[in-house]
C-alpha cells in the first residue's frame, strides 16, 4: 500500500511534464527495435505507464495497447492524454508484483522504468510475473538505470551481468546495450536497454 500511496502523491502533486521520466516521444531505443524487427501489429503492454506517453505513441503506430500503473492518479492523467490524442488504450490500475493480468496474453511488453525501482527481494517475483503474462513467442523490452550513472539518487543501477542473473532462465537475452534515459533532466542518466524473449 505504501508504494501505491507514494506514487499517487507524486502524480497528484506534480506537473507530469516536469517529472524526470517524462518524454513525449516514443523511446528512441524502442522505436529502433520496432523498426528493425518490422513490428506493426500486436498486443502491447506498457508497465508503469506513468503519464502515458509511450502508450499513446504505441497506439498511434497501430498496436493494441494496454497500459498499467500502480497509481490511480497516474492512470487518470494518462487516460486524459490518450483522450487528447484520440487513441484507444485500455488503462488499468495494477501492481505488476500482484498483477491480475491473465497469462500468455501480450505479444510485447515494455518496462521503461519499473524494474529499477524495485527492492532486491521483489525482483524475482517481477520476472516471474512478466514471463507469465507474455506470450511464449513474445518480446520484452526493458530500460533501467546503469551503474554508469554516477551518484546514488533515484532508482537502483544495474550491470549487464546483473540483468543476466535476474532474467536468465526465464528469458533468453537477445541484447543489452548502453543507452540513455531521455526525459526532463538536463543530464541524461545512463541506462541499459534490454531485449528479451521467453526461454524455451
């Protein structure tokens, strides 16, 4: 409950466009992968949709989008954004750690900033849940802070080795590459952009 209350406070007390992770365009790394893979249709889940920018961009591209967030305030604001851009998106208040989403229902899943907020003892459950709701031939895209981002502020930071340790077994790692987190911050945090498929 505390996590939900914290995020509700963040979204109720802030201008979403000033939040560090606000980025109105489609994430550049995700866009490159979608184009390289020739993806045009399918069911896309945006976990931790926040202000809904990624969900809106994906819907505009023709994907059937479901967007979830632990915060009702975030979902309310994201829903208003979708209405503004005249796109149809299924919004749900949902905690990925206790998700009510059904198994094997999404072709693609995006996490742009949820995994790296989780405590160490929550991460294995997160991985299991993401694997469960992703189709067996689906693709999972994840962006998280890298240990190359200096300091201790904000979310947790990860190495490529740690990503392999957390996700290996449940997922086959297609690629992990160094990138940045585009948002409202002047100095862009260093990230890892990961592409994975369910392990066979």
